[in-house]
């Protein structure tokens, strides 16, 4: 089969040396030109508008996508700014709250110290009053016991009975006053 093609291709070249392989004959050139013009008209009238519409649609889609992306970027930047502003406000609010808590804590601490000091003063005053009452009670009790002992001792030393209440009370009071005077003089030295 390959040899047949070579023979058929070689035959026209041998018959007409006036015809060139590179230049077609006139009827072939006319029919080829008419076919080319028909195909070109079909391409220009049918195919090109479809291609143009597709390219325009694609261009519009790309431009719309770019515009949407730019709009989304602007919105994102605005939200980012709002977020950063809210974050800065929250941080400053946190600092203010911490500072207020510190001040409130110091005030509460001072108030508690003051209350504790007042309570301690009240307890000390109550204790001092209780001590004073106890001292007065002890002193009164001691006076009566010392008086009885002193009368008993004086009765045994003197040898007479000192049972008269008024006399004995006067003697005991004088004796205790002398003792207090002696202890006051001894304490001041």
C-alpha cells in the first residue's frame, strides 16, 4: 500500500511538468477560497459572538469578584478596627477596674484596721473598767478582812475587847489610811 501511494503521487508530476505542487489549480483555488469565506462568515457570525459573550461574562465575573473582594477587604478592615478599638477599650476598662479594686481594697483595709483599733480600744476600756471594779471590790474586801484581823490582833495585844463597832471602825479606818499614806510615800521614792 505504501508503494501505491508513491506511484500515484509520482504520476501527476511526470505527466505535467507545467503544474507546480506548491500552486493549486484555478478551480481548486476558487472552491478553496469560497469554502474559506463561508467558514470565515460562519465563524464571524456564529462563533465570535458566543466567544465574545463568554469572554465578557468571564471578564464581568472577574471584575465582580474583584469588587466583592475589595468590599470584603474594606469590611474586614472596618471590623478589625472596631475589634482593636473594643480591645483597647476593654484593656483600659480592666486597668481602671483593677485600680478601683486596689483603691477599694485599701479603703476597706483602712476601715477594717480602724474598726479593729476601735474594737481593741473598747475591749481595753472594758477590761480596764472591769479591772478597776475588781480592784475596788478586792480593796473593799481586803479592808474588811484587814480590819477584822487588825481588831483581832489589837485585841490580843491590848488585852481588851474592841467589839464596839463605831470605835473599831474608826480605828481600822485610821490604820488603813496610815498604811495607804506610808505606801504612797514609799512608791513615790
